[in-house]
């Protein structure tokens, strides 16, 4: 924790307005709120602005104003990044590219790792294995990951929260893959491009088990349609069990039933990437 660190952060919410409104109706936290909870606890004096970038009437920082923030954070999104003829997508890629050139650190999860790749010249496509949802399989650090600062003090094998259909298929020049699993080759990555550096994960260290349960409830229709559950009632029962474990994290029977351990339930493990980003990329960048 850094109680006296007065950072200026911009959290870029990649979701369009219609999706944000659905989150509200479904009692799901907005994507930026998950990050705010972490930063409020870890850097309580940070000044945080929210940029709803998919709203075409939102103003974007440009030129010298890009350096008015110490760092930028990208949330998830339900847009498709390779549909770059969509102006809601194109303006996001262009902004991330401009931040790379200006130099402030970037961090992102899910859509964020896809942004890190595409804005630096990499590629993202639909994952032929389909949706990865809820909690990942076992994520394995690569040799580079075991030496990285992003994954410093993270177990070599762990699980994380996940909800995505697309994946990074070409790592850009300047990118290094730090973690992988059987479903998604690029689960964590660092990209150095222009003057900047982007640390990113496909999984979500900013989520909690409660928030993932809420998101699973909200995605019950697609999860049934894609064959993961027989009925939406089954989805809701699964989400209810996750909420129960969130409220009673030492419940051994529920842990076993859901296949969930401390890497998901202990914030000291779960959120390590976010602490590392602040400690080893953002704070050192303030001295440059």
C-alpha cells in the first residue's frame, strides 16, 4: 500500500453505453469500478478519472495532455477489436497507440491485452476453442514470466477470472508472453512500443468471486446457448454457489465443488499483478 502516493490515473472503460446500461440492470458492477476498488485501497490518494471511450462524443486526451496522467488502465469490453472499421473500436486503438508514443505506462485485462497487442502491431482473432469463462484452467508462467516483474511473487501455476471469446494470435514486436494456458496461448504479456510499456493479462486480477458470479448470471443466455449449461437455472445455481463461497471462503466443501483455491480467494495472490504494475512500472516511471 502507498498511502501518500498522489497518482493521477485514467481508467478507460471500453464498453459501449448499451452494455454499461445492461450491467446496471443486471446488478453487475461497471468494469471500471472493479479497478477503483483496488486503487482506492492500494493508492488511496490517487486521483482517478473514468473515460467511457466507446461513447463517440467523449473527449480524448491528445498531444501534451496524454502526459497529464501518470498511467492508463484499460478495462474489458464486449466489442470486437478486429472490427476496426467500427469507430468505437478504432478510436480506442488509436488512443492506445498515442499513449505508447507519449510514454505513460498502460495496464489492461481482457480487452486490455488485446489492445496492447493490436495498438503495437499485433493481431487478435476469434478463439476457435470458443468462450473461456468464469475461472481459467491452470495458467502456467513461461520462462520469461518467471523472470518478469509483472508476475513477481505470483505462483508459477495459478487460476484467474476470465470471460472472453477472442485471443491474441500474433504478439507484436516488443512483446513478451509471460503466461499461458491450454485454452488461450497468451494469458499475460508485456509490450514495449514507442516510448511506452503496456502490462496486460487476458484474465482479470481486478475481479472478485462475487463480481464474477454476477457477470456469469448476466451472461446466462450465451452460456446455455454455447453448451456450458443445460438451462439458465443451472447457470444461476452455479453463480449462487460462487457467491456463497465468496461470503464463506473457508468452506472446504464449496471449494472442492467449485475447484477454487487461494489463488482466487486470497486478494494477496489474486491482485499481485496490479500491485506489481504500480510498484515496478508506474512508480519508477514518475522519476523519468
